C-alpha cells in the first residue's frame, strides 16, 4: 500500500503527544551520562515508555522515565544544556534531535497495557502451542508444531495473514546441496556480523545460520505438499560489482507452469500453497480477526498463554508448551516508528507494505513481561525506488545528483545502503534526481516496450523532466546549471581512461556509459520503506531473553518481532535474511517448545 509523502523535519509541526516524547531523549541522555543509572533502570524506563505508546498512541506515561532517572541519579532532573534547547527549540529537550512524522501506515493496535479485567474474559481455550500472528514465521511454526502432532492455535489480528516477500535465505538446504551451492557458514556469519557493525548477537546469528537449513527444507516440503506446482529453488548469484559480500543463501520461487506472472513478488503463490497445506491439519486452528492482547504468566514467571480478543470480546488461551510472538514489525504504528527509528530513515520514504497488521504488539507484549529489546535506534528495511514503472529501470543507467547538482553516492551500492545516502541527501525535503540520457533509453527500449510511455507519464505526474542539453535539464530541475554541467563532465571524463574508473565514489562503471546523447532525463528518486526488523532479544532456541540474558520460560519470538540480527541498516545484499529469520526461528521455536526443555 502506498501513501502520501511523510512530513518533513519540522519542530513547529510536532504535535503535543510527540513533544512529550522528548522525555525518551531525556532518559537516554541520563542513561548515557549518569554512572548511577543502571542498564535495568534505563531499559525499564524505555520499556514503560514504549508500553504507554502502544496503549494510548501518545507518550502519556513519559513522566515514568523521568522518575526512574531521578531515582537512579539521586538528584532531580535538571537541564544541563539550556543553550542547546534555546538553539533548537524546546522539542529537542536535552538532545538536539529533530523529529519527523510517519503518517503513512496506521494499523489497529492489539496490545493492551492494563490487565484485562477477569470479569470480561468469557472463556479459556487450551492448546499445546500458541502462535500469535500468522504471517510467514507464525505459519511455519504452527505447521511444524502441528506436523509433530501438537494441538496448535494460531491467532491472526487481520482477516488474513501478512504475505509480502519473494525469496527466503538460509544455509545448507537440500536445494543448495543438490546444486552444490552451499554457502560457507563462517563467511555467512562474518557477513551478517559485519553488516551490523558487529552489534548483532552472535548466538542469534549462529542459531539462524545453523537452524535455517532444516527450516527452509520444511517450508519447501509444506509448499510442495499442496500440489499446486509451486516450489523453491536455490539461486546462484554472480559476484557483486560493489565489493559487498555475495553469500549464496537465496531461494527463489518456481510458480506453476503456464501461469503468466511478471511481478518480482511471488510470495503469494507460496502463501496460497501454505494455506492449502495448513487446511489439511485439523490440529492447527487458525483464528482470523483475533488479536493477541497481552501475555499471561504463572507465579514462577513462566508464560502460560495469552488473552485474545475477537468480535465477541476477550477470552483466554492456555498453551502448555509455549507461546510464540510472530507479530512482525511495527511499521504500521506511527508512535513506535517515531520513537524507535531514525527520523532520516523514514522522513521522505514511501511505505511499501500491503498490510496494516504489524503494529509492534509482540514487542509490547514482550516488554510488558520483562523482555530485553534491541537498542534504539532500530533498523528498517529500505529499498531505493522499486516502482514497476519502466522509467525507474533507468535508475542506475546514469548518475544520481542532489539538489546542488552534485553526485553523493556510489549508485551501484545494494539498495539499503544507497537508500541511506538518498535519505541523507533528502533531509530538508530536497529532491534527489536520477539522470540518464537518450542512449540509455534506446538501449532499453526493446526489452522495455513501455519505457517511452512511462517517461511521458512520469513527466505528466511531475516526477520527471527532460532537456536537450544538460543546462536545459538543470533549469527544469531548478539546479545550478554550471554545477550540474561540471558533475556530468567529471563523470563522463571517467570513461576516457583506458580502464574507466569512477574517481570519486569508486563505483564499478565497466558496464555503464557516459551521459552523452540528448535529450537528457532526470527522474525524482524516492526510497521505499518495507518493514522494521529490530525487536525482542532471542537466543539460538528463539527463546525471548530478559534483561539478564536469561530466557523467559515459555516465551518465544521470531521474524520481525525478534531482534539480535541487524543494526544500522537491513543488509539487503545478504539475500532474504528477514524471511529466513522468520522461517528459521518459527521452526526452531516450535521444535524447542515441544521438547519441553
Ligand atoms: C513488498 C515487500 C517485499 C518483501 N520481500 C522480501 C523478500 O523477498 N525477502 C525477505 O527476506 N524479506 C522480504 N520482505 C520483508 C518480509 O515481508 C518480512 O520481513 C517478513 O515477512 C516478516 O515475517 P514475520 O513472520 O516476522 O511477520 P509478518 O509477515 O509481518 O507477519 C506478522 C503477522 O502478525 C499479525 N499480527 C500483528 N499483531 C498481532 C496481534 N496482536 N495478534 C495477532 N496477530 C497479529 C499481522 O497481522 C501479520 O499477519 C518484503 C517486504 C515487503 C513489504
């Protein structure tokens, strides 16, 4: 689903609720500067903060975090940086962090912070294993537990589970073995750790790598079992031109013969098959339009089930073996996005997510029972523009320039890293442009028959301009003509060398061409935000950990509700780690829970 552009950095536009949100910054600042404040105190402050956000959509309980800070330091909270506030305005509080609004996705929140009154709980259902959220991770977990003979209840808040993906990534699957394409596990480990700047949790990363083979084999078996001609295959990727690691981890989807399908997004075929297979398990009871509201626990602290809510009201579900949080991320919860994600990661992005289900309910349910969570800022999955409009296929044909008419990044980087650079270039609401020439259009016209029509359509929408010369193009872009001409001249000059080289950003231009033939085109470049990928800390068994790194008995998490794998940016160049994680830890959680260890 695509929405309108999000708001800009604009303190004046910050709403009252967000103004209170600056106490988060206060709590962080106190935690960073005060030796007296324990990690527990800070995390509980942040956690309570989050609960308030989820429960009310505002930061109503923000005074709680201040109370913790005061308690820990033994001194009343003071303003150590009045000059900073004077310069940046009172919304910035102790830290000069400007805010941005996320208004594009706003889903129904299932989590409730206040304990549901017993008198409102109509009945208690029982099962062995409870799955909260039946997207990819929840579906695989439920199927695996059911396949092992357990009685499984899966509750899904929306009228269908979320299914937005194409490929799935992992190590040592039968499909990889069949074509001798098994990645090196240590290289895979290092690549994930490197992509997180070594902030990832080694146990979770290694657990993912080690567990993924059996999990993806099971996923493929369940897909094939439906008998609809859908299956996965292991891909062989060429070496990257951008010096990033290539890990042969990706599995793509075979669709039924004779079906004409041009979209890259083929996950719907897999989902259709999984639903078919799930329907053959009478012991896997999937209940739609049913939200997980809060977790229940016994006197020892073990998680024993959850309170669910459907159209008739609340009821309890007891799960003797375990509860899995498979509720996805929180991209459809504006308050959490604004609290936990870097503003620059979403302030000019468009949402690319066809579901309003992921509102961070699992994050909240976990925090409410003492779970630890990835530190903020959290990490999102960003794509550079992936519009199906063929004109956007010229994105990498030439160069990208900012509002000053200057290049700012290696245009050949993996989507997520290129997206980071675009986000930074767009701070302040400036446009970023991708430039290409008539030569690029001619070279692509045969393979992309609607390319010229798409250019006309983008021009009509105000998203593309053209000019017979670079100076004319610059005028249409409202960019300094001399600056743009100098940028293009420098870029074209790289092709004069015997071995062409990008002397500024080191992009591999061996397959690129100079911008030589008019007319010249400039399209507006907009990033897309797919999902959030940070969450509750888990170990190699998918058990949710508390702040002491001890498992919370009976509680598991998978997919985008879980954490420990990513930091800074989702590593798009390590293929399909997010679906791989959802599948793997769903499978691992069911295995561990049924063992009853
Ligand atoms: C367009 C697009 C393409 C993508 N392509 C890829 C790809 O090719 N490879 C890849 O690795 N990743 C891809 N992703 C990311 C991928 O979709 C997710 O990372 C992955 O599906 C996460 O799975 P999950 O099981 O954690 O959560 P989700 O798939 O988000 O499922 C969570 C489910 O929980 C439900 N839920 C939430 N709260 C509650 C509650 N309180 N009670 C009950 N139910 C609840 C939601 O409604 C939802 O159905 C893509 C994303 C998008 C948007």
